[in-house]
């Protein structure tokens, strides 16, 4: 009992102004895993559980999970385990026959105080909390709709049957991700007025006459759609081998590592180098895409952190990296560093090759590599070696990287 005249201290959790509808009602037919996509395992946890981990690491929100009929209990278990002491923010509703119907079911469960609504695909299970924060900040600045986007780095060809009839200018394109965010009233009215199915929520709101703003997405916010996507996600969440963890006192100081990689020309398909596709150039041979620049960066970062080398984590016995591009390698390496207590300071890499010519795409390569490393600065230089050696005679490509890693803040 409290002494007379005293006042009990009560912790009052403020009611959030933001809600997120996590759409997890899809069947996942293209994944062909035998269960609804959101309940497929990445490790000991489901895709949905991993998606909710990012949600609950973001600013505090009401969380509405839209689950397939019959899996509501499983969804609630995943959500409450991910929520921890914020279980009171969670509810689960049953999805509809289409994505729009599922989002509408989520909208019906919003609390009265909610002002902004995010809609997030559970299939984008590794989306980091920073993306949620960027979307919310743009909404609070007055946007009518916000979509996180990534630059398109692949060459996009326009087809007529099996014939190529043109190449689309990538500078006008971007790849949309989730969460997509909207003021509550705008989203509810747009859904009420929708008379057909749209590809995403931004399209629903745009059809109602509202402008859509973009913010930066994240390379690891990719959508798990195919078995190859699932393999990639599993590789990214796989734990660091215990033997490679650095000593605790070794994490206290910045560390530098170097890495090299060499690949010969003669592979199949397009040339991929520095995270970019180079149409018209001969491909490099290798287990993955032969991207010597990305592989040298991986080796330099792993070396700096004392985590082995590229063969330790991305060897030929790992089929999920067969044909994989730079974002898969660098995204997984970034995760390995984080688990070991490091972040990337910066990376410098030199390419030695007669072709392709880097000058016209250097800035593009640096931007793509930097984005794959969570925004850490990457500089790329190139030399022809004056015709000397196998790189000078045009037989292949060599890359040399130096990386600085820092203890996490």
C-alpha cells in the first residue's frame, strides 16, 4: 500500500499515430513451398517473423497482420513473439481473395487515433527499419503517398515475342518496394473509390489523383517470390561461423583489410562488373557472375573483420550463389560484419582491365556498390596496365580492394 498522500508512478505508453498493415495472405504459388509464403522458414523462423522483426525495430506503430484463412493463429504467434513487450500493438485479421481485399481488411482494423498508414509486404522480409523511418518522415512532411525505390541496374529490353525490339532507358525507371505510406484519409478514400485491381497501393492512391513521392529503398528489401529469392534470403540470415568471430577487444579499433580477385573472359550471358551489367561485352567466367570488383570488396571487408575470405562464406558448395550478382554478395557480407560488431567505413577498389571502359559509368558503379553496402562510400578507379600482363592483353579482369571497418556505434 502507498503512504497516504503519495501518488503512484504510472508509465503511460502513448497511442501511436502510425499503423502498418503487414500483408501476409498470399499463397506463394511461384515459391512452390507447400505452405503460404509468409509461413515458409528462412532459418528457425518464418518469413513473416523476419518481416515483423524489422517492423518492431522501426518507430512504434499499431501492427495489423493480414493472414490467410486458417493461419490466423500462426500469424498471431509470430507477431507476439516478434513484438515482445509491445504485444498490445498487434492484431491479426483474415485476408481476402486479392491483395486489395486483404489491405481493405487491414484498413478496417485501424485504431481511431491513427493518422498515417504503411502497407508492407511480408515477402520483403529483410527490409531494415531505416526504410520505415524514411517513409514516416516523408509523410509527416506532408506527402500524399510515399514509395521506397531502388535504381534499376539491369538492362531492360522491350520484346515482341522472342525478338528484342528496343532497350528501355534505365534512367527513367525505378523499382518500387514496401512499406508504402499514406495519410489515413487519402488511403481509405482511394480504396473506397477503386474500381479495379492495381499492382500496389501507390497505384490505388495515384488513380485517385494524388502525387506519389519516393524515398530511398534498400537492396536487402527484395521480395521473396521464387526459390532463388528464398535461397538468397536464407544465405543473408545464416549465422556467422563461430570460429570466425573476432576477439571482443579486437572490435574496439578500426581495422583495414585488402582483397583481390581475378576472372577470365569467356562466361555465358552478359558481363557483370562493379554491380553493373555491361551489354555487348563478353562475360567473365565464374561460379557466380564473375564480378571481380564485388568479390575483391567482399574479401577486403571479411579480411578487415577477421571473418575469413570469400571462399569461407560463398564457396562453390553454396548453390544459392550460382549466378548471383554483387548485391547478394555485398548484402550478405554487410550482415556478417554487423553480427561481428562492425560497420563499413569506406572501400576503395581498383580495376585492371582493357575493357569495359569505366570512365562513363564510374559514378553509377560507385552508387550501386555503396547502396549495396548500406550507404558506405565506395570509390572505383581503373587502369589498363599499359598492355602488360593478362589484363593488358584483354584476357580477363583483376580487381584490388582496400576496406576500412569500424566498431558499431
